C-alpha cells in the first residue's frame, strides 16, 4: 500500500514540474530534448517504484 502512495506522490510532483517547465518559453529543439528527458525520468520512476530497476533508489515519503 505504501508503494502505491509513494508512486502517487512522485507522479503528482513530476506532473507539476512537467507543467511548470512546459510553461517556459523554450526554443523548439530544447523543448523536444526536455520532453524526451522527462519521459525517460517518468519511466525510471515507475520502474523503480515497482522494484524492476533496483539501481534507482527513490526516497520514501510515506511509510
């Protein structure tokens, strides 16, 4: 149960950061690079939350 709550907290924070960065007036090539990096980070968060990628450690907000 705590794993799901931690994942929800990370996804909410990630979504807020994505929204704030999306509001920045970035040039098109930079915006595409940032979008790809955010997608890779999102995949890493989801995989590490379920323990599939053990090398990425995310701190726990809820125990």
